[in-house]
């Protein structure tokens, strides 16, 4: 142990009477052997001076410090890491009651999810706890930026808190409950990661790459621009391809952008990447900051324009984050989606700002056929011709195609069959298209007579409004128009 009193620059250590002023000399304390040894340089230290030095050292050892360490990470993940570090170092952790306005508050435990199933959880203590060998308790809690360890401790115990924090930071890299997993992280109204609920672990057991059915060109671009860097990160680095990537998926609602997110999440888990899906695009900056602690990582933000008050400027600001929020050499891929590409400044779409802009188009006829066979599964024999359905439903979103397969199953059940027929699908497709036409509210073009009657009504109504006349003629003509409709 070395505790010394600093000597101001230029201060003489020898007084006018040539006696050594030991109160101004840095004197260290060491434990060695069984003898008490005193300094002999620059002269022999008198015992009274040694006593004074020891008293100063004792005061320094007893000094209380406000210690505070932060283990950065997803708060609940960091808390588990701190708990495991405490167990590893001390073996036993003794939670303590904390005093509140209403009296002692007993220690509490948090149940923290570690996976998508109910049994995937661990309980850890939070609040005040006393560590073996320490005289005063410390407080362990979570905040937006991770787990905080704090307390009023002496100098010796301050080093213990640092030891716990260093151990926990190492465990976050090797035994994290979130690293390499697919997560949905809630975002609050301020654009910060929400502290009201834990991240949700995505259950991807039923997700397969075969379920992602797009037009052939779209599928190929997704495979090369998104899936390839995740699966072949080492090869990308070898050939100088940055793993910092910005991808924009654009297309109308229901064409498969959300399914693309789930398949990407599945590939991330299989490849050791962390996948973070944020619930609101406002949280993009907070998510990218967190991704730096969990790389390699994909951050997926759906529907930049989801909210009605979202302006073009705000959408463009989110895309601009890709330049400044992520270091050039980081293994972080950011995938954004939009239903309204027109809101985005064309300058932001140029290569270099975004590595790829992928249009998720409505399925063409061959893709409709693939979707029909996927949704129908073994109920549809391979010999059945679904070409007419593909031609009829081309351009419709996958949800509409899934609906016609459901309707065709009703015909199968009604006839007492165990297999679908091509005619079942054609009939369901025709019914669906008529249904969709009603939703589009397409009315027939008015005839020439109806247009003339409409013009006369507006002309007479305008005259009545200007001259204050009774509008009997207007009423008659209006009734005539209703009758013709």
C-alpha cells in the first residue's frame, strides 16, 4: 500500500535549523517481513514523525468516497452481467433493506427474460446489497445506458467496485443474454429506449428463408445486399467491403417488408449477429448507439413515415444518422423501410449514402404462383395448374393471395375433398378481385346528359345565391339528378 502526502513544487524539505521536515516528504507505506522499518533517507525518520505519517495514512484510508461505475449495455443484460460478476467474485450477495419515507423497503428481485419462451428467465436482485468484507452497502440499479453500481465507500472498497464493473464488462462480451439474439426494443416518445418494459426476444423457430417469396430480381438483390454480408462477414472484410451498410426497403404496404425483417433476424441468429428491431423509427439514434456495444449487429427500423405528422425533413434527418452515428469500420447494418419513397430527398438516395435501395414490388404472375403453392402446402398437388391464378392476381399484395387460398379451402371442405383444385383457386381469385374492386370505389363515368344537368344546377344555384331568389327550379333539377343516379 502506498499512501503519500504531496509536496508542493519548490517547497524545501529541510528547515532553517537543518532539520528534516518529514511532514512535507512523500512517504509510502509497505507491508514486508516482521519488522517496522522507517526511512533512512534523506535522514533517519524520528519515531514521532513516523507516528504522524501513520496517522495521516489512517485518515486517508478512512476517507469516504462517492463511488460510481456504469456497465454500458441493454439495461437488463448489463444487470445480469453485474449479478454474475458479483457471484463470481464474492460467491454470496446479501441484499439489504433500503430506508424510504414510509420506513424500511425490503430488497427486490427482477425476473429478466433471456429468450422467447416463458421458461427463459433469470431472477437477479436490485437495490442495496452488502458485499462480503465491506462495511457499507452499495446500490445496484438500471438506467437507459446500462447498469449502475454506486455507494459511499472507503478507498479500499472503491477498488472493489471497479473490479466488479470490469468483470461485468467482460461477461457482456462472453455471456450476454442479448448478444447474438433477435430483439424487439420498445422506444418511448422522446426517442429513447424505453425503461417501462424489457426487450422482447423474437421467436423465430418457424421462420424459414423459403417463406420469403419475392419477384426474382428483388429476391436476388436482398440475398446479395443483406444476407451475404451477414453470412460472409470475413470474406467481405477480406475483399474490402465495409460491414457498415445502410439499406432502404421501399414499396407499398403489405408486400413483404416485415417478413424480410423476420427472415433477416433468423439469419442473424444463425450467423452470430445481434438483430435489433425498434418499435418506432424515432429511436434510431438510440438503437445505433446500443448497436455499437453488440456488433456485429443489424438495426431494423420499419415505416419511417408511419406517423401522420412525419415530415419529409424528419424522415431525411433519420437517414442522415447513417453517416454520423456509426463508425466507418463498424460491423453495423441499418435497414430502414418506407411506404412513401417520395418523402425522401433524392440526394439521400444516391450510392454512398445508402448502399442499396430495394424496391419490394407487388408479386408478378410467376411469384403469385409460388405464393399460392407456399400457402396451400401439401393440399395442392403439383400437377394442378395455377397459371390462371397467377395471371389474375398479379400485382396484388401477398395478404390477398393468402386470402384466396383460404377461400379455396372452403370449397374443398364443402365438396368433401382432401386436395385443392385449380378451379377452387380460380373461383376464389375471381371473387377476391371483385371484392377488391369494390374497395377501390370505382364509379362509372357520368354520361353527357348527367354532366349537363350538373352544370345547370351549379349555374342556377349561383344565380339564386347572388340575387336572393327562391330556388324552386334548383330543387326540381336536383331531384331530377337524384332520379337519374
